[in-house]
C-alpha cells in the first residue's frame, strides 16, 4: 500500500491545467455540498432516521413494508414517498437505512430508495415548464413505474435470501407503545416539515403558490421548529428552560444576521435570500447544535437519549462516504456548469441523437454524477441546447437524481456490494431502454 501511495504521489501531474482545475473542482463541489446540503438536508434526515429507529415500531414497518406485507400496499407507500420528501440522492440515504434496519423488505426498501429523490413534484413541474410538458409527463410516469419495477425485481432476485432474513428475524411482540400514535405522527410531521421547507427551491416563475411558499420558507421552517421544541418539552421530558435557551440563542443569531451582517456586508455574502444573506443558515445551525446538546447531555428522557444516539450512529456511518464520493465526483465531472477531468464536450458529443449508445451513456453519466434537487433541469437545458437528444435527456432525468457516486458508496455499506451493483444496474438499464423508446416516439 505504501508503495502504491508513493507511486501516485510521484506521478501526480501537478501543473497540468486540467488536473489542477479538477482538484479545484473536487474541493469546490465538496465545499458547495457542505454549505448547501449537509446542514439543511442531511442533518434533519439523520434526526428523522434516528427517530424511525427509536419510535417507529418494528410491527409497523413489517406491517406496511415488510417481506410479508401486502404487495400493493407496500409498493404503493414506497413508490409515492417522493411526493412528500423533496430530497436528493444523498438525503434519502439515512431514511432508507432507518427503514431497512427496522426490517423493511428489500423490494419496498429499494422502491423507496429510488422514489425518494425521483418523484419530486416540484422537480417534475419544473421539468415540464422548462423542458416541455412531454418530457415532464414522461419523467413522472417513468419514475413511479421504475420504483415499483425495481423493487419487484430486487425482491424476486433475492427472494430466498429475504425468506431467510424473515425467518431469522427476532419475534416481534405486539406491544402498545407508551406514546399515543397521534403524538408520534405529530412529532414526525414537525421534522419532515423542517426538512421539506428548509430545502424548498426557488421556482422559475415569480408568482404563484410555489413562489409564495418559497418566499415564506424560513418562516414556515421556524414554525415547524417551534412546534418540535414544544413537543420535546411536553412529551419527551426535556426541561423547558433548556429549550427556551436554545430558542433564545436562535432568535439572537437571527437578529445578528438580519440587522448586523446584512447591513454591514450586504450581498457580499453569497446567496442573498429575501433580505437574509447566506448567513441566514446560522440560526438553523445554532438551533441544530442546541438541540444536539440538549439531547446528548444532562437529564432527559430515555427515548430522547436513544434518539440522539441513533441519529449520531447514522451520521458516523454515512457522512464520511458521502464526502469521499463528492470529492471523486467533483474531480471527474466537476460542478454543474463546470468541467472536471472529463471534458464536458466529450459528454455533449456522446449524447446527441437517439442511439442506444447515447441513451446508455446518458444513463451511466447521470448515475455517477451528483445532482442536487432541481439542478438537473438547467443542466439538461444547456445540454439539449448543445444537441442532446430527447431520449438521452429522459434517460439522464430518470437515472441522475436517484443515483450518484456518493450515494452508491453508502448503499454498498448498507446492502453490500452485490445488491448495490444489481440496484444500480437496474436503474441504468431501465433508464436506457425507456429513454431510447421515448426518443423514437418523439
């Protein structure tokens, strides 16, 4: 190993402009990912995944998503999850790990894994508005169909293993939880609300419902956060003065951002957003850090302590692999609109027309490239302008948002190498075939 590292260091082509730019793109993409997705996407997802592990009974998972669950119900629930969770291919991973750990069947779990990022209502609407209604409808129908087909095929391939897993699973005792179901539902709704509205993307149109929601997204997110604080005090035994301290620190940080950072620095801080600079995420960070401290130290309910421990366990398992994958993806392909080691003109030249090869190439590139939620639409708009065919465009839309190199690395750590290869292959093959057929029709 030492000899290999030495050889790599010895042969590094430093000074070659493209290699140097690729290193910059790797670091720039990782920085962008850390700024835009870790705090607002991944951390809320980790808390939700930890809550699934603690508060969702194994009975419930087995009833709705387990190997013996009703197939129409299981795949119906899994396939439409993306209409609720507007998440990217990385944010869905903690949620997938949570339901898999609780005993969900391989078929429904992988259907959920695909549908979470793929069936994003806002992304489908944006696709139809920017790239045309035909492509938008094809994306919606294809994504829903893919999630069901992929889940069923995964179940059939590994049905013997699934039967053994079910037989080896510990017996589940039908016990009533000490907390009423409606309380658990409200608790999850508050966390999902934070995740969804904190990441609500800016729509193309400067009017309409989507824009009104985007304009008020931080207010809505704050209301969900306040609701979560009340829930923790009322139902989880958290001392009220602790949550009041976290709330006070969050409000104080918002005041500093709004009335000191903005007047002092203005739009010098990137990402100015409705009178609040990029530092608007500072209150979100303060609230998250405060919640973590409250849940991890001092006197608190046993459920609250276990919730934090489970969330931290998912974070330790998933985060390092994600960052490594983002570094590699940035080095090879660059950020959206930029180039990495692989020239973008090569990609554009290989996805023209509607040949089987161009659809396959679009599916493979889409599967390995990282797309944040909604970014695939402007990228495709540019590629179509450079000659990309309609078929390869759909193939990339069906493979890209649901997979990425970081996503694959984490899936492998959860399912193993073989199942990951099968899952990725199914996405790529189906995307290629559907894109090819769509291209021939239009």
